[in-house]
C-alpha cells in the first residue's frame, strides 16, 4: 500500500524527496489501514459477549454516535452521526457495543445506504430485538469538495426492522426522541 501511495503522489507531479513528503506514503498507508479496519474485525469480537439478560422491553436509543467513513466511489470521507434504537426481547447490548458496531461497518469503503442497513441488521441479529431503527445523517466530501460542490447538503438514511417497520407509533416515538439531537 505504501508503494501505491508513492505512485499516486508522483503521478500528481510531486517530488517524493521533498522534505514534507518523504514519509507521506508510509503515513498514508497507516492512516488508510486504520480507516478501513472494519474489514479486519468481526462482529463477535466487537460484541465480546456483552449481551445481558434483561426484563427491559422498552425502546433503547443510543443517539449522536459520531461516524467517519470513506465513500466507495471516490475514496473521500463522509462524516456524520448515527442514531440506533432497539426494543429488547430478553437481552440488552452493552452500551459501547452499539457504537462499536457502527464503527465496524463505517470503517470500510461504503455507501451510506448500505451502512445504515448493515448496522440495523447486525443489531437485530446480535440482540434478537423485537425491532431496530437506525438513522444516519452525514455530509459527504465527494459532494462538497468536487462535482456539484454543495457545502450544506446532508444525506439522511434510515433502516427500520420489526416493530419499527410495522408499528407507526414505535417509528414515530423513535423519530421524535432523536429530533432533539439534530
């Protein structure tokens, strides 16, 4: 990967011997490895048995989870926040594990629509919840820095499973509870 970054830097006309660029291929490769670490992690390792028996059957929401991902079309970042809710059916997930699931999928080459669905499906599979709702709001550098260059656009995506899909009142409760965090 380091060699690939060196080739990219040379191809834009830069001198790899220039003081500021000497170690850039190495640093860029290390950064890219970090930004794509989701490929090298597994859900089971992230959840790490942090699933606990509980009588709770009311909505659990973790909102404003920061996320950073890379657009799979241009390799440019998109940055935003995720709101994740679920209705437990016998088990609750450790709080930090919700954020770790978001990171697991965000740290891959992505499109926001797929990211939203992957998070919802994974929370559903891990918890066997009665329902899961995920909303992601993000700004995409591929839209801001190039192309149409729209600085204030925000993309919002949602994935609703189980009770969040079939029960309008549940969906509305989720939407109203996260409205304050926007």
